[in-house]
C-alpha cells in the first residue's frame, strides 16, 4: 500500500482481556517498529523487527506484551491481561532496510482504552 | 540512554510569522528526524537529517552533529502548521528516541 496501515483505529477493552493490534508496513520495507504514545511517557520504542533476524524486544514494558511478524510483512502486537496503564496510542512504523537508510514512516496508530 | 530536549515547549504565532524550533541531544547520533503530528494524531515526516541542511517549501532544517543540535525553521506560518513538532534521534539499534515535542498554535 501507499503507507503504513494499522487496525483497528480504536479499541476499547475491559481490564484483564487480551488485545491484538495489527500493522501492515509499506510494501518493500524490511524493517518494522512498534512505539506507543501516552500522556505520561511521551513516545517510546517497544520492539523492532529486521528481516528474519531475532527482534529487538528491549522496549517491551512487561512480559504481557509480545509481537510477531509473519512472512516478513504484517505484524501483530498482543497485550495479554490488559491493565489501565496500557491505555495509549500504539504506533507502527517501517523503514526501507533499517541499515543504510533508516527513515521511519509511521501509521495512523491504534488508540487503546482499557476500562 | 540518550536525552533529547526540545524547545520551546509551546509556541503561539500569528499567521505569517516565522519561527525556529530547537532540538538538543546528549550524544552522537546515526539518524535524526523531524515530524509534525497533526490534530488527528498522524506523524508526518518532515526531514530525515542526521547532518547538514535541507529545505522543503516553507520549512527548512539544519543539524550540526558535532554540536549535537538541530533546528527546524518555519517561515510564513499558516494555520495548518499547527500541531506538535517532534524531533527523534537514533543512536544505535534503529530505535528512535523522541523529544517531548513543541506544541505550535498558529492564529489567523
């Protein structure tokens, strides 16, 4: 597609439920990133995928968070047993190769509200 | 980790005015990007500028890597320039570290 797409655009869930957020990167981009934006923490890195390499999970805030990337394209971020502090906008980005030229392009985000 | 500071934190301009936004970072970087977050939350790429000067229409940016700062210039501001401007840097590992942003409001 023309840009990074994410779904759903909004998600409201109850505390303790699991949620899945989806990201479709720009076609041909091999690097994919997840960030989140919250009022208290600003914009923060969560996880990074580069091709078939093991992902960099160093930004995941707890073991309730996980992500996978299937076929080198679409990625899913899963949050288990959601807590109210997980409420935020989750942003996905992609870049061409993550090595020689790493300009990152962002999707519109998924706004997650945990009640 | 690397620290990114943006100034001013907020700015109100009259339409047509010029402004300069600043981004200071605490260590050498491989990548620096400027973004505009519009009122709908979309992050729009303005510049990919780890060093040097670039211009795009009414906007231009300069990064002085050796002195660890970058400047974003907005000339002849328009109401559509309103929003939040973020500077983000990458030191290693392809992770962008964002500043807190500058909130810009342009009044007609």
